[in-house]
């Protein structure tokens, strides 16, 4: 049988077949690798039918010739790099001549140990590090009190020879022990600090810093590729970038654009988690999203804004016209995309996907609108500063925050409800037109009541209740979208099939001719 010889940083360990060799940063491993980039339980080498087999266990990875390895049959000497291609090198070598098992050959102090009980975790008969020598009478110096010779060392006043140890000032030779402050070999004993063999204070401090602040390990950690961490970085730094880049801008719409675009992706993530469309967001959905955004931006500039300029939402009729104008702007790209996808590719998306894409249309509308309204809020803050009106300044700041953080969300939930009905209408065409009108009308009426109330009243509480009701509808459809679609699919009112045929289809029986 072949023993396994493991070498790391000048240390050599020998293990016999049957022993599982644990390797890692933790001190309870058989081979301890103190580099902070190495995993606590990095790998193990076990004996199998074909010989020694290396298996990676930690997240940091192991490399052979620059390539990652997770399992390797060790038939000959091999050098593995831990944690990275430039990481600590571990040498594994099967040896034909059995030597000692589970022993690190470090210095002459390593000696075979006697039998060890299994409770100690080491096989009986396995060698171990020899304990520090215990003084016995035979090992005592000849000048000790118990010695048979003289009771004083040879440099004592009554002894023949020098009257001081060789490092005392009176003695010939160096005036201090070789590890003293004046010694040429360094200011610490050769064995290092007490309890820290071979380590100088500076080395100890550097080692402790590497353990407590493992920057190299962080830089090589694959967790950086996780989406949440990647998202946190720009969201922490972008506000600072906005200040640095746009501080000299004289365009008052700039803060509205910047912070609305900053917030909109966060709302999109929330909507995706709430709606939970089936499947993944692939290339097809990405192209639909891009087309919807472009449509909304162009339609707003050419149509929506020009119509709204001729409407005053102080009257409910005009507010209703504004509501339909803006909700149609958001609903049209959803309807066109759904019909084109059905006609050109014969593809029907789940209604929850159309609902999510509707929220994207709403967020786009809200970002564009917020960029305009924030100009009014900033001007209000500036006027309040000139007139020293703290109350007006607070209202202006809150108005800016509302437009940036809530405007897109508000438009998104109305558009999401309308898009849900558009998805139902496209997938189940018998009541297509009534379903589309019904969905857009719900969103338009809520929108109209919102604008009409804000144009005529100052108390915020009814307005907050209206927003709560809009949110209730949206969340209700996110929770029951699948069950509503299932009921629509089974109901002849939408499919045009008889209840009898549905029953036979579900049971698998067909009526006899």
C-alpha cells in the first residue's frame, strides 16, 4: 500500500491508507493552511479502491496548472494551488515505502509516540509530536542542588573558571545573550515570543490583520457575481455621482430625471417579486420591454402632453379625459405587443407577464412625468428660501420626493391592472374588446379621481385612501392572477364553449354519437 506524503511550506506530513486527510484553514484539520483565502474546510484526501483521491470541499476552489479541479486521483506527485492559481501550493505524493502516519516532519523534536487511545482521535501506534522534555534527575545540570557534583554553576564565585555566565558583562565574549536587545541576531529569542513559536511581533501583527481583514480573499470571492451585491454597489454610489456630475447643471429637470431613473429599477424588482410571472425574463421579454419604453416616451411627447395641455382637471369630465389619455398611452404598447406576438409567432404569454410589462410602461410614464413636475417643486423651494418661509420649503421638498419616489409607482399599479385585462383579452378572444375597455376604464377612473381631487381639495386623507384602494386592487390581482385566468379558461362566457363540453373534456369522456 502507498502512503501519502503532503508537503506545505517546508512541512511534510505522511499518512497511511485508510486515513482521511483533512486540509484547510481551521486548526482542527490534519494539514492546516493559514492563508486567509483558503476555506476553513478546504479539501480532503481519502483512500479509495484506485488509490488516494483528492476532493475539494470549500468555496474557494483548488487549481492544477491554472485550471479548477474538484476531484483528482493522485497517482503521482502533484502540486495544487489553493484558493487561486497564485495561492498557497500543496504537494501531494504517493510513496511506496511506508513510513509514519499522520506525522508532520518539522524538526528533530518529532518522535514516534506510543499507543494512543481511539478517544484521542489518532490511531493507536501512530506517531505524534514529542512533548517538551521533562527534567529528570539525570537531566539536571551538574551544578543544581540535587546534583552529585558541585552545588554551584561553573561560573559562580567559588567555582574554577569564569565568575559569570558567558553573556554577563564580566565574562569574556558578548555582553548579552544572543537574543537580547543588543544582540546582532534580533531582539527576540530564537524560539520567538512565548507561546508563539518562531513568530516575531511584526509577523504576528501582519498575520492577525490578514485573518481579521481578509482583503485578498474578498477580492477573489465568487459571491461578487451575485445580483444583489452587484445592485447594492451602484445604489450606494450613484447619489454621489449625481452630485459630482450634475452639480453645475442649470436644467431643473435634471434631478427629476436622475433620481426617478434611480428609483424606477427598484420598483421594477418589487413588481417582479409581487407578480411572479412564470418562467424567466429572457431575450424576448427584454426586447418587449425595450419596445414598450420607447413607445411610451415617443407617444407621450407627440400625443399625451399635447392633449393634456387643453384639459383642466378641476372639472371631473376633464379629469376623466386626462385619465383615459394617460392610461391609453400606457396600455397601447402592451396591446400592440401582445397582438403582434400572437399573430407573427403564435405565442401567448401568461397574463402575469403582461401585467409585469404593464408596470414597466407605468414606470416609464412616471419617470417622464416626474422630470417635468420636479421643476415646479425646485422652484417652490427656491422661492421659499427667498421669502424665508420654512413651511413652503418643506412642502416643496416633500413634493419633490413624492414625484421622484411615488409618481412612477402610482402610474405602474394603474397600468398593471389594465395590462392584466389586456392579457386576458388577447389569450381568450371571445370578449376581447369588452375586456380591454373594462381594464383601461378601471385605471382611467382611478386616475381621474386622483387628479380631480388634488386640483380641488387640500386635505390629503381622502387622497391617501384612494391610493390605498388602488394598491389593494393591484395586489389583489397579483395574488389571484392564476386563479382568475383558470376560471376564465373554464367559463364559456369567455371561451365560447359549452359547459357540457368542458365537463367531458375534464373527465376524459366524450358523448356518444
